[in-house]
C-alpha cells in the first residue's frame, strides 16, 4: 500500500517512474487531495519535472518508437470505400405508395 501523504521528493520520484513507464494517468489518479494541493503550490516540483522530462527525452529519445498508423489508415480507407459502394448499390427509387382502399 502506498504512502498517502508523500513528500515532494517522493512525488517527484513517482512522477519520474510514471513518465518512464508511460503511466502518467495512473500517477495522477494515485494522488490524494493533499498531495495534489502540495504539487500545485510547489514551484520546485514543476522545475524538477521539467528536468525529469529533459533527462527522460535525452536518455530514451533514441529508443522511442512512434506507432505505425499505416494499418489503421488503410482500414479506415477500406471502411470508407465499403460505405461508398453500399451507398451506390442502393439506387432504388423510393416511390410513394398510398394505401388505397377498394370501395367496390
């Protein structure tokens, strides 16, 4: 179980680990109200987070991999083409048919 009232140094260490692991939302959810207040009021924390970001990008910048979105884009293109084909295939003219009652 985590310490509920972490000091600024502990929060910074947890932030650095979360940044490295790509788990910033988990870090933010783990903050208590008191810790969030302490972070928002601490200029030292914000200066230190800038340093952590710079060190992280310098240390892991070369090994960072950007996701390939080519497969996603090709699937979207295929879905659009399918919808366009379905739109053309449905060329029936809608006629208004009235319910006629035979009075004879």
